[in-house]
């Protein structure tokens, strides 16, 4: 496992400049915001120009940009995301409240996408060029083309408004009621999951077809091994290595899609809070939310890389 360990260390070390680059990008973009932080913070009290200048000096807003960036990173390293100029609450406290819901929604959507993609992808490959394969390919083509918000509208109209099976909006904590929690997140999670499930289905099908055409599969079948053993023990395990490499990008899609879906279903997660912060001109909140989501995306890709290194038999054989 020496090769795996070295590659893992290299991946972790590469995260440091990547995360700093993400923070720098967000910091620079927010400098072009038309919102004046001093005016947003003191606007309700009709401040004078002297008071605005004093606020900027006290908060380092008049410092050179490189110095502001260093101070910003230093505070982030200590868990300080700044203070909201609207609510006067620490941004970190708001993130700690909103992030769990976004994580729940993303994980539930990912679980649905992986299970659906795995079942449909394997089925499509095993029935290659027959009617189940043709039907699944048509459905997944439509799923790839359909945006999550459009799917959400259809699901709300059909299952929430029409059938009354699910609520149209709102969130129930799992601590209060697990059934209510699952009921409140089912439609948002399905809305997020379906486009990702369609993409995974196509990737898994292609990878499975490539494996099924290899010589070792024909040899195993010729040796009398049951198809279930051949597919489950060898083909499926090898075929899932390639889809695993793109899973991290799909999780990033789920995180990005959660911003819109949370707003549509009135879920008090990162997405809805971030959009509200943009409307309020709350720069500190916007920076905190964007950085948290971006760093989360980077960490998820690291986890997927680790899983790929562990699952890839070629890397294990090198060691």
C-alpha cells in the first residue's frame, strides 16, 4: 500500500494551495460587490461620512487588499467567518445552523442517485440493445437534459399539490420526527438526485459493457461460473472504478443544486440563507457560505480520490 499512501499524501498536500486559491477567488470577487459594507452596517442610523470612515478604519476596510486577504485567512483559520452586518450575529453560528440541513439533503440525494444509477446502469448493460436497455437510455437522456428545478416543479404539482403525499415546503428536524423529516426532504432530494442518477446510469452502463466484453468474463462463463457470481464478484467491482472517479463532480452538482432547491422548498439551509444574504447585501455571510460550500466540494473530491485509490487493484498491485 506504499504507492497508495504516497498518492494520498500528495492529494492532501495539493489541497492547501487549492483551498487558499478558492478563498482568494471568493475574496477578490466580493471586492467588486456594489454593496458598501460600512453603509450596510450603519445605514439604519443615518451615519455621517466621518462615522462611515471610522467604521472602515476600525474594520480594516481601508487596508491594502493583500493585507486584508491575510487578515481574512487568519480569521478563517481560527474559525472566524466575520459578523453579519444585518443581524450582528457571527457568520460561523449561522453556518453551523444551516450546514447540517444542506448536508442531509445532499447525502439523501446522493444515496438516491447512486442506488438508482447502479440499478439502472447494471440492468441496461445486462440487457444491452434489448428493450430494457433502449427504454432506460431514453429515460436517462431525458433525465440528463432536465434541470433539477424543473423536476422539482413537476414533483410538487404531481405529488404535493395533486396527490397530497408530500408537503410543498418546510422542514422537520429528525430529532422531532424522523418520518416528518423524511417526508419534508423526499421531494427536494429526488429533484436533486434524478439528473445525477441519469448521468451515473449512462456512465455505469458504458463501464459495465466494456467489462462484459473482456476475455476474463468469457473465460469465467465458459468455466461454468454462474452469471450472478461473474457479474457481482468481478464485472461490477471492476466496472465501478471509473464511475467512482466522476462521483465527486456529481456531488458538487448536488451541492450547487441545493442552493436553488432549498429556496424552492423553503428549506432553511445554506442555499436559502446565501440567497437571502445576497439580497440583503450581507457580504460577510455571502463569503462565509460560498467558502464553506467550495471547501466542502474540495473535501468531497478528496474522499472520492481516496476511495478510488483503495478500490483500484492496479495501485494495490504496484505496492
